[in-house]
C-alpha cells in the first residue's frame, strides 16, 4: 500500500469541512491539520498555528512538520500566492499558483483569457475611470451588469435592472471595494438558468465533476439580499442534451489557453455558467471549489481525494479513476437570524448527531466553534450545511429538510424552497 502522508488544509467553511471529511476517508491520509478550521473540522484534525494567507509562514511550518500535501480551500490565499510558496519548498499543493488564480482574482484577466480561448461569455468593457464608466453605462442603459475587477467577498457584482441602479453600482464599485474596484467591468446581461460545474485539472487533463446549483438569495422565492449561498443540489436535472459537454469543452479550452500562455492551472476550476438560448456562457470562473457546491458534489464522488489532489499537482490526473453513482444530493444551509446582515454568535447547537445518524445525511459545519466543554456553538452567519444523498432528487430533498428539523439553535433560519424549481422544470429554474 502507498505510504500515508500528512495533510494541511487551509480554510474554515462548510467547503473545507467537506474537503477534510473526504480527504480523511482516503487510505493515503495520515495526520490531518487545519488552519484555521471550525468546530466540525476540529473533530477530524488538529489546528496548525499559521495564518492561512501568509505563504512563507504556511510553507515553513509545513516543511518543519513533515506535511506532504497542502490543500488550499478559499480564494484569498490562492490569489496571495500561498501555493507558490508551498511548492517552492518542494511540497505538493492542491490549488493554482497565484498567477493562475487570477482567473478569479481579476475579472478582466479572466475575460482576456476567455477571448483568446474562444470561450463564450457576456460582451464587456472595462474602465479605470469612474466618469468614463458612468458615461458608457448611460449610453447603453439598463438592464446591465457592473462588476468590480478584484476579489470583493462575493459582493462586487451588481445586476442592475435600470440605468439608475447601474450608475449607483458603478459608484459603489469604484469607491467601496478598495483596490478590487480600481478596474470596473460593465457587461451585457445574460438570461437563463444558472449551473455551476466544478472540474479538477492538472493543467492539461480536465475532469469535470458533477453539476450543481446554488441558491444565492437569502429568502424563499429568490427574494432578499445576496448571501454566500443558502442551499444547493447536484446534479442539475434540467440540462439539455449536450450542455454538459459544451461546458466541459469551454473549461478545457480555457485550461489549454492558459498553458499556451505559459501558465499551468492546477487544482479545481469552478465554472459559473448561464444556460442561455445560444448555449452555455461563462458568468465567472473561480479558482477553487465552490461553497456550498462542494457539500453536494464531494459526497457523490467516488474517488480517492488524496490521490486525485496529488495527481493534479504532479500532472498525472488522467491516471486517477473518478466515478459517479446515479444518486442525488441536496444541502440546506442553516443560518443565524439576521444573516447576511448582523447576527449573534455563541448559541449552543443541539441535534447534530441525531441528524448525522439519519440515512444518507451528513452535517457539514460552516460557522461553528467548540465551547469549553466541547459543545458546538454558532460562530458565523452560515452555521451548518445539512446534506442528504438519496436515490432520487425528491428523497434527498425531503431527507435534508427532515434532518434540519432535528437540529436546533436560537435564531436558526433557513430557506424552505431549496431545489423546488428544479422539480418544476427548466422553464422555472
Ligand atoms: P459572479 O460572481 O460573476 O458569478 O456573479 C454573481 C451572480 O450575478 C451570478 O451568479 C449571476 O446570478 C449574476 N450575474 C453575473 N454576471 C451576470 C450577467 N452577465 N448577466 C446576468 N447575471 C449575471
Ligand atoms: N457558491 C458560489 C461560490 O462558491 O463562489
């Protein structure tokens, strides 16, 4: 049997708990470390005393502690080049280089790569001057989409129905996001249902994982403010023939283009697509696994995640078997009352074990911490991701909601319509 390796995973959300759990199930997994981790992750791993965005600190600590693989969950350390620092020490790393992570770190960079790769996406113009940008927006008029170029923690996109909203968005992008708003993109509004596709790649081979769909708005009926994601399912049942192949081909072209440009993209590439009447078009790329998409994709994936991640790093992904059953997964996010606005923390959570004991259910921790006596406490806006896997979409959905009822904490809040539109059909998605 191949030797075990010790692994350091960076991040603290539901995505990282799902990654950690899947990594822990590999026969190759040795001792597991996390930085910073959350209440659920601490049940599987020990905390490494490093700042996840400090590449030198992460790489030095990993070298001194015999780490054989560093897995980077969130975008900020990727864009900060933590992967480069780790690889410079000769340690395997899952996650793209700082340069390759510009696919997420700069929307303009991603648009330029897409143009060279012939990847369909919304028509756009970029601006570094607010007056010129506002003038252009007045000329085109709403509906139109305004985006801050850089990382803005999911807040830098304004989908404006009217010219006035768009102009307010232009001002916000140029003033509210620091350096991320030095460049602002104005783009055509696309229409259709959305679909996310995660793919693993070693820079040459690209293996699509399952499709999934997030629910970004806070309230039922896609009302209320945008959030980090309120629920998700996989696969997406409303794809038309050929759409998965088209999305995969677009992502492969992008990875090939980056390689031709001298940039090896290895890790997870997240394609956010709009399924327009002219075929799938790219809304955005992320340089990492999606959150909460990972919490429905990984439980359905049949693969040794440690082997797959090592293969992404060393260019042998085509050798790793990755297969899928025909089951379905639905995950409902339990949040603290008030999220995405202000909310309270430190509430005791009960019932997680009862929920986990249900058939097909896994509760991933997002914003939790362990109290002094080991009790699980709320510690964030998105608290838990309640995932159920079942042979049918309807069964997975019903089981996830049944599990949500077992869990309790003061202020527990969730959407009741996760996945409903998928059942109703394509025209409603
Ligand atoms: P992004 O972070 O670029 O994915 O944007 C966040 C959300 O804004 C997407 O999931 C879409 O719902 C919406 N969006 C982004 N770009 C467009 C576009 N060009 N047309 C319509 N909606 C968009
Ligand atoms: N669920 C959206 C994202 O991970 O960016």
